[in-house]
């Protein structure tokens, strides 16, 4: 490297791939940065430049200096072969710049440690590598030693696996041209062997148990937590559920839960009425398969979760992203880095999973095609969270006295909505609405346009609609003053209100 190249390299100051030190007196700290570069995007470590002023000062290089650098480099594991460059300064016969250049870490290679400690670079800072990241890289470097899904499931025998499910997914693999037709006539043991789901001594692997176990009593992590929350926070639970089971049982339960709590959209195509989920079911299915396939099953007291809010769906998965990916880059085309390679292989063979890392891209495309904002990933509490927005979210309720004033906020917008339902022009509808520029009752609006669903009831209210008249009431309020009626009278009165409102629900039209 020439002086001109060095000047060009340092003109922007220190970065993720450039560390500057004034002298080798900072050698130990510099080695931490070197380790971080080795575990990140590589880079250059230069001695003899002041970091703030970027002044080239150099330093004297003695035999002792060379020996100290060599000794420091010897503390890296795995061993590295780095040859320092010693560059003469133009205006000095004694001082030199010392340059150490490092190659970036590659997925599947063992992480580097300096004196037993791993470092990495989040942006331009040097930090000790989190335990889960270090373990993830160790597993990737030697999957046969660390990979959870290939280890034997000692509590599970072949007879404990769902043989009908195994035969069913084999047929899917044959129809998808990912398994040979001859597999249909194989016995269960032979099928499991072909899918690499048995150890050398014929024991089912963890992958076999996760995919096909009829009982998951020995696997508390084979759990999916689901909940429909009220609003946009986790303060109020509407429908909490827990499902234990194998991969296919959990996936089926999750899909059913989505159909239960997400809205269906109806569209007339030709002579047929087609109903689709507000979030494409293919996108949800892909996201759930990815989560169940790639989660960290060694976190036995954690689980995948599916949370449905008014404004979004969240799928939370224990574990971390592969070191090659970030919450941003995972949305872009990328290679596949499965956390559980054997499980991923079987799901690919049976058409449940795409092997080439296009699952996230497919989720994004399906959502965008349905006019849903792009899903996004976040990291929190050793978990990866996928968020899919709901575009059907409406934040407010309107009572019967507010309808007129609420509508008055955007007459043109309301007119365009109503025009489609009444076969009238926007201008005609707008003229009719303008009669209600002052606050009016819900009944007046209904009477004018022939609708009964113009507004939502406020919480804690019920309605009566009979003979063209709509009345909205608040549910019974209990007051515990000293002169109140006794408890039995209060219960009786509450009962009458409930019966009356429910009776009117079915007799209002």
C-alpha cells in the first residue's frame, strides 16, 4: 500500500473497516478491533496515525516492535497468517506506518477469538460478541457437532411417530417432483432413512420428533402461543391459546387462528363470489413455516408466538438471525442460512419450504400485491419478530350523536364511498349529505341512505331498531350507594337489560 493510497483510505476517518492508532502502545486494544474485523467485514488496522487529526506521525519500528506484533497475532484462534506492512513516511527516515489487513468472516467458518474472547463490529464500534451469536457461528462451522436437529431423540421411537402424516407428506413430495415415485411403496423406516431422520443405529432424530411425533411430552418447546389482543397493545386479552404438537399440528392451529381473527374480503369474479383473507393466507403460511423451521429449539422454555392486534400481526421466534443477515438485508434477495438444516431439508423435500432463501421475498411480494405495506423484522429479547401491518385497522368508535359531525370531516370522501352503493354520482350524494352539516342522529343518516351499518356502537352500548326508529342505550350501571336496592334486585335488573337488548337484536328489523 502506498502513501497516496493510505491518504485516500483515511480521509473519511475511522469506519467499520478502518481503525487508526497513534502507536503500538495501544496494541492490546488494537487487537480487540482486529478480532472484531475478522468476525465482521474485514478491514485495516493502521499504527502511526492520530485518529482525530488524521495526521501521519508514524513511529519507530524496532526488532522489539516486530516481536510484540507477532506475539499479539499469535493469540488469535483459529490461527491467522497476517503479514504486517511497514511503510516509510516521506519526510522521515526513522518513522514508519504499520498496516495490518484482515479478511472478512464467512458464514460457515469458525468465529475468531482473541485471548479466548470473541469480538465483532456493530457499525464502527468494537464489542464483545453476544453469546447467542457466537454459539450460532460455532454451530454453523461444525454442524455435525452442534446441530440440534440431527441429534437422537432418546425418548422417541419410530412407533411414536405419526405414520399417516409421514405417508401424506411423502405423497406431496412425489407430486412436487422432489421425491421419487418409488418412495410411495417404501415402509416407514425406509422413508425416514431416505429423509435422514434416523441415526446410524436407527433412532429417530430431534428433527423426526419435531416433524412427526404423536406426543410432545418430552419437548416443552414444541409450543405455539397465540392471542388476539384488543387494540394495539398487549394490555387486554381477547382470545389467548396455547397449542402443543408437532410441526404440522402447530401450523394447522395457527392457520385456523388467523382465519378466526382476521377479516375476510369478498370479491365478485364473473358469476362467483370469492373470499380472501385481509392478509394473504399464502404469506401468513410462509411466515409461520419459516418461523417453525428456523427457530432455536434448544431454548426449551421459550416458544414461537402469533399475536393479532387491531393494526398488525406479529410472529415472534426464539433465536437470532444468521450472522450474514440483518433486519434490513433479510428483506432483500439472499442465500439460505437454515438454523435447522435437516428440518429445512425435509420441508423442502415435501414442498413445504423453498430451499433457496426466497421465503421472505415471497412474503413481501404477496403483501405488496394485496396493497399491504411491506412487512418488517425487528430483534428483541433474543427473538426475531416479523410484523405484518393490517390495513383494515380503524382507531375510533362513533356514537349516535357524533355521526353527523364525524361525516362532516370529509364529505367528498364519504360521497365517493356511498356513490358506489347507491348507483349515484358523487355530486348527488354530496348534496344529500350536505343537509346534515350539523350534528344529527344516526337514525337520520340511516333513513336518508337506507343503511343500518353507517357507524359503530360505542363500547358499553346497545341499540333498538324497530319500526324505522333507532335508539342507542348504555348498558345498566350499578351504583353501590347506601340507599340502593338489595343485591337480588340489582341482579334482576341487569338480567332484564341483557334479555331486552338481545331480544331486540333479533327483532329489530
